[in-house]
């Protein structure tokens, strides 16, 4: 049986769908009060029988920081796909993010070794790499660089990745994947929120450049790496490197919205995050923009997936193809939610 952590998230729901589609026995851990409705929705994007596939998932209540519950979840497990993590740029979440991402991964690694799990795949991030700037391509050979500019999220993922590398030294058959920004449908108020912002009329963009990858490609790569018994390695998963302006323009094109036209200079984001820090300190609310967000939005990162191409022999989906498909899912979902008498409110994609 296969254990999946983080199954209620964007990537996790895609992993569960593909494993269930292939008829594999799957157990997915979740917190006691977690909602699995979004997982079922993701299944419905790709299957005419989502409920049938969804019923094949064995849900198990557990917490990555609870050693005992993770031990119970690992009973009878031969393979682990670990992507459970806290992802946040908000200072209030920093302690929880460090604890869950590092300690939780250490627990899972230690127990996997103890229970003789045969295969282990960890979803890390390109944030753990020593990312090159000014056009330099980042590869798997670019190692972590300690810097005050590292976000707490990247520090937490680097700490977690070190636990997996340590597990490999202790005999765990593990492989690590380092995806860039993950794109996929369904989580319009969370991971896929950029699509929602563009649909609502986003007008602004920054100078930043980043890498992007389709969630379905990550799943395909993970399963192939595990099935081929490729261990003690890590692989960057990033299809294209493009500017935020280009990305938002593609989203706007397929959502039938005007593309953002107002460029925000770096000094403006620096001013805004400082003002937000003051406002949230006074009001005790969540900031719209943090220092980490402001810094990340202005950086220009470039990644190569050449190692993955050479190892598995397949190309990642071109970014525009991914964006177009996700926009079509979004528009179709909106059309199903709005009464026919109000259909005129839904923008029509230029590709439909």
C-alpha cells in the first residue's frame, strides 16, 4: 500500500487521482477536521466517475508532528509520497512552518526506516537550491547558500530536505523532486489564486521572472522515478521560465480578461510591505503583502529540467498549454455554478 501526505492540497490531490486511476492501493493522511471536498473536485476534472475513484482512497487522521499517529499510518505501507507541508509567507505562521516541515519530515523518515518502507519520494522545492540570478540557469548542482534573504519557507524546506538526505545515508531508498511554482486547477482561493486574481481584473505586475510547472507533470515524474527505482537523487521540475507579466497575460488571454498593464517598481513594493507591517501590528490582521513576498516578486529565477529529461526521457508540458487547460477548467466550473440566466456574467475564453 502507498501512503500519501498532503493529499488534500493541490499537488496531493493530483497524486491521489493518478494513483487511484492506476488502481493502486492508497492511504492518505489528513488532519481530523480537514475537508476532502477539493480532492473530489480535482478528480471530477479528469474523470467521468470521480466518486468511484475517490472511494478507493483510504483516509487516515494523523499529524506529521505526532510520532504515534504517523507510526500507525505507516502500518502496512511499502511506498511513501511525502508532500505534506505548511506553505506561508506570513510571520505568524513561521514557527508552525518550521516545526511541521522539518520535524514532521524527520518523523516520517525515521519511522519509514524503522518500518522498512521500500520507497520514499519527497516533494521539496526549488527554494532549497542556490538559485542563480541575472539569467543563470539553476540546476541540481546549485546547492543551498545561507543568506539573510532566504525566506522562512525556504529554510523550512531545506531543513526537511536535509532530513531526507540523512535518511538516505541510513538506508532509506528515497528520491527528491524540486518543483518550481506549481500550476493546477481547483484551488482558486489558495494555490491557484493567481487565476482568480486575473479573472477579477488584476491590473498590476512586477519585474520578476520565475519557473512554472504543471501539477500533472510532477505526478508523472514522481511515479516514474519511484517505479524505476531511481534513488539517492534529486530532480528539478520546471517547464518554462517567464515573467509575471507574460504569465498574467496568458491567463488573461484564456480567461477573456484584459492583461495587466501597470508595472510596479521594486521600491513601491518595499514601501507597501513596510506600511502593511505597521497596519497589521496595529490592527492585528493578516498583511496583504509581506517582506518575503515583496522580495520574491522582484527576483528573476531560471531553472533547467535537463537532468529529468535525460533520466526519464519526457518533456514537461509547455506553460501556455498548461495555463490554457487550467483556464478552461475554471471557466467551465463557473458556468456550472451560475444560473443560465446569468451566463452573460461569465467571461468567455478566447480559446473556447
